[in-house]
C-alpha cells in the first residue's frame, strides 16, 4: 500500500533489490520490481518508473480567467498542477 506515486517511488528507493516500481492509482497499490522488460502505456491507472527517478513535486495555483464566456456555467478558476 502507498498513498501516492511518490511514496511508492520512495519505497522502491529504500528497497535494496527494487529497480522499478509501479503504482496503481485506483487501489493505492505499490508494486516493487527487480526489472521491467516492457511498459504498457495504455494502462492509465498505473504510474511506473525506475528507482533512479526523482520525486515529483507539484505546485497548485489558481488562476482567474478574464476572458468572458458565453456559457454561464463555465468555471472561471482553473487549477494548474
């Protein structure tokens, strides 16, 4: 179990025989792997990478649109990650 991709990567980096990791977002499941012969990039629910990857940092910022929209239900704030 891991709470996010960064925690899964950290677990891999702390595990001697782990070289690759794969994190399943929907189940918060972390797979630690010795090798990764192929990656299936069509599986959107997984984030995978090598032990040598850097932890990602996200910065959230809210922006306000100043462009008028014909759609009154249009949200004027957008989260940029």
